[in-house]
C-alpha cells in the first residue's frame, strides 16, 4: 500500500510539472509512513514540505496543491466511497498530507491476499541483485554454540526475507576450519589422543584435548612451538597433518549436521575458512603493493586513516595468516564470483571491531564502499543462572536444548489434545518445540541479550512461536467448519468487496443493533488494516535486518484476530454476505500468518 501511494504521488507530481503547475525539479525520495495516531490517517507523507523547500514555496500551499490533484484523481475513479482509493485526504500543519483508505481499497487488498496466497507480500524489488548472507559459521572441533544457533536462525530468516523480495540470495556457512589452533590440536591428538576413543564423542574429546594442550603449554612453553610446526605442516599439505585435520572436519560436521537437520536448515554453501588458504599470500601482497598495509616488527598490519580504528593484523610476525586475512580473501573471492550488491554477516557482538576493521579495509582495497557490507550483530544468550562458558568446559550441548524443547512441547500437546494419534503428537511436538526455540531467537532485536527461559519459549499466551501457531490452527479450523469451501469464499469476492461496511450498520432497524454492528465492523476493519500491512512489514524488516519486526507484526495480527473472533460471529452469522466477508478475513489471516512464519523458518499446523 505504501508503495502504491508513493507511485501515485510520483505520477501526479510529474503531471503537475507537465502542466506547469509545478516547476521542473528532480523528484525527491517520497516517504510514505504510518502516522503514530489514527486520527492522522492510515498513511501520511511529508513530500509537500520537501518539495516546498526545493522550490521555495509555502509548504501548506504546496500540500494543498498536491491534495487537490490527488482528490481529483481519486474522484475520477468513480462515485461514492466504493469507487475511490481514499475516503478522505487531509492536509495537516505544517504541510503533511494524510490519507484515509477507502473500503474499496481495503477489500481489494483482501482479495489480493486470497488470490496471491503464498506469494502475498512478495516483491521484485531485488531483481538482478545478489545478496550474500554469511551465517551459522560454527568452528570445527568446538561445540556448536548457542551464538551459532542464533546466527543460524536469524541469518536464515534474513536470507528468506531477501529472497522473498526478489534478490538472488546466497547463503555461505563460513566454517572456522583453519588457523593455528589446528596445529595445537593435531599435536594434542598425536600426543594424548586415541582416534577411536575420540570418535565416540568427538566434540567433547577434542575440546578436552585442546584444553589439555593449553594446560600443558603453561608448564612447558615449548609446546607452542610444536603446535606452530604442525600448523606449518598443515599449510604445506603434509599428509599426516591433513589426514588428522580432515578427521576433525568429518567428526564435527557430523555433529553440526544433526543440528541443521533438527532445525530443518540447509545452507547453500559451506566454503569455510580453509577454502581461502591458497589466496592468502596474494592478499597480503596486494595489501602491501597497494600500500594499504605496512610491515611492523615482522608482522603485516593495515592502519586506518587518523588511527580511527586499531590496526588490522593480517600476518603475524611468524608468518602465520589469521581469521582477518581469510575474511579479506573471502570478500575478494565473493565479489569476483558473485558480484554481490551486499554481503551480510550474522555474527555475535564480540566481533564488532573485527567487522568494522574488515569493512573499512575492504574499502581501502577498492572493493566497494564500507556500507556494502553489513554486520548484523546478535547479543548474548544467557541462562537465568548466568552466562554459558564453553571455554571452561561448561558446555551445553545444543542438540540437548533442541531435544528438550521437543520433549516439553510434547507434554503440552499431551495436555491439550490427548486424543491424537501417537505419531501425530510427535510430529506436532517437533514443529512446536523447534518453532518455539526459533521464535525465541527471532522475536527480539538481534542486538539484544536473551535470557533463555523455558517459560517464555513455550508460552502459549504471550509473544511466542506456539501462540502464533495456535492462532493459525484455530483460524484454520473455523474455515474447516464453515462448509463453504475456500474457492467459494474467493468467488464471493465481488460481494465482500462492494458491500460497504457502514451500509450494513445503517441498514439495521434499531440504533442499539446499529451500534453493536458498528463495533463489529470496527474489529473487522482493524484486522483488515493489519493484514494489508504485511508487505510493508516485510520490506522494512529486510531493510533493517530485523526479523523481529515480522514477529511483532504477527503477534499483533494474532491479537487483532483473536479480538475480532471474540466479538464478531463468523460461523453463526446468518447473513450470507457478511459471513462470507468474515470468512474471507479468517482465511486471509491464516494465509498471512503462514507466509510470515514461513519467512521465519517456522512451520504451521492444521491441528495442535
Ligand atoms: N567462526 C566464527 C566464530 O565462531 C564466525 C565466522 C563469521 N563469519 C565471518 N565471515 N567471519 O566466531
């Protein structure tokens, strides 16, 4: 709707310019917003004020001029409210133009939802543009952490949003599978490990060996040198080093795959840091040749203009490359191979500095602008008892968290719906449990810290995954019971489109019924206005890299729906046109919840 109004204004400005009513100027960006208060309309724009400034005229008069033109255009569309896009167009000081939508346009949009179904909210905005999303990116031989879970869930939602908006999207799992730590690990495996034993519980054992290495190295610093040697061998493609490294990779990926499988997530690529190993020398050379980097005590660093950031270390004095070097190589490779419009990284708050340095360095290399790279920062996830510290060996195995969610959801299903078949209950528990964990990560702004509490995660009443799934199921069952098949609802579209809501109230014989009818209409209109806000919510949420906006929206939609359903008879309504219209609202609600949840990677259920 925002987009429709924006286009309309743009066209009218052009017409006014052609007619000489407005001077020639380049049309500025036209912002159409939702006003904070309903008395200011459904949408508002400040475009008249912007134009007035450009042409040096009075903002109020410019707004009047535009308003009159929009009014003429609006009236041309037909007599009476039903023929018009807007019920009312007002100018407010100092020069806002406020739009009040007509029922015609509201109902036309309702019909669009029912017609476009799973496609409702889609857009071609990103046509021809590629967006790379770098997410999940766990580390080999380390646990898949709760931060990686959040990155996986939020990253996937961002990926889905951009795809929905017509961008070509490429997901890349930038696995931590390279670096000096692998030299230490290989040394530790050879010295204290037993491959068969490790294979039984790989992550736990590998972490154990890594910790042991550090403990021993404290007593005997020579070990560090041993670790370095093994990493050197790995870099030089030594057979034994490569064999053990590959084993670590295989062990870890097997564990990670389990988690992706439970989450139902598949990432397009998993190139990993090791992929860039052959390109690292050239990166360092390029940085030195272009005079972006300098040598400093044997190391190579990228300093920033005016020292506004600490120097970016890209080669250590012992010659080893780093995480940073591989990230630079990844940018160069991705730019060449995919020509991305943007690269989005979903990574935790502890890497803010790294990405600032990286993006600026990329700009210094001449690889586009810093703003072409986005760090979507996620905050910490804490347990009510404090932070999870994997390094100290206090690992929470993520797989167990996910399984626990399913187990707890199973109990709820048992209570709510004991009559279901065993198999069905299990399936529902899985979808509800996993949906709940995902929603818990998604419903907060990525940057906020989350305190993980089961009561919140599985709350059936509050802003939670299960609550939305439950609303969906409930609405779906109304359609199921209606005996009017959905095809018929859609056929009846001309009917619900053109019966004016206020007309039905006026047609009531006595005023009390009229008031009550008006109250019901108010609920219907509120729901409808919420429904049509879906497409703009998707756009905003992608633009701000904030899937939480979709969550908020869906939660509000569910509340509007539940308020509507409590106050307005649907199945019991006797008048067939009203019944059809209300069923159409119910059907559209299920569709929009489904589309929204699907973008968040959450499934819906017909029964729950
Ligand atoms: N493996 C890293 C970590 O766990 C995250 C990698 C993020 N992606 C990137 N291109 N640096 O901290």
